[in-house]
């Protein structure tokens, strides 16, 4: 039984191994997955088609993940955004939460954690 039923999920992650692993995990749940390795790629993907959810890394080669959140907000889009990071200063959690992040998860993450945040209550 699939949980995501073709829902469009955007993965924004600069590490190709992590990006591929996340895409494979989500594909097992019948998600329609698109990937981006930078802020610019993420904005292009969002402008092509609004995602249901975004799995967003904080540190990207051309900027910060919060720029992607600001772009979503400027377009009036409100997908579920899960921050997936190796580390982040606790004070920055508030910035991401204020910008619309639903959850902040520390790498490595499991499929159950992702699905729980997408389908359940926020984890901030």
C-alpha cells in the first residue's frame, strides 16, 4: 500500500548520495519525486510545478535553504516543508519555523520519520 499516491515531492539536497537515497525511499511509497542540488534548481522546479512537500537541506552550494522557503512564500505556496540537515544552530530553528517549515529532522533520517511528518503532526 502506498502512502503518497503520486504526490509530488521535491528533494533539495546537494549531496548526490543523500539525494538519491531519499528519492529511492520516497519512490517506494509511490511518490512522484523531483530533485534539486541547489537553491536555483529548487526555484526552477517549484516554478515548473508546485510540490506537495519539500525535503530541504539547509546548506546548499549557492545559498541557504531558507531562500527556497521565501520563494515558496512569495508564490503563495504552502507545501509541507521538512528541513533535513546534518546540523543546525538551535536559534535558526525559529527562522525556519517562522518561514513555514513543518519539521526539522537531523540526518540520517528514516522513511518512517519522513512519512510521520508528512502525514502526521509537526516535529519542530
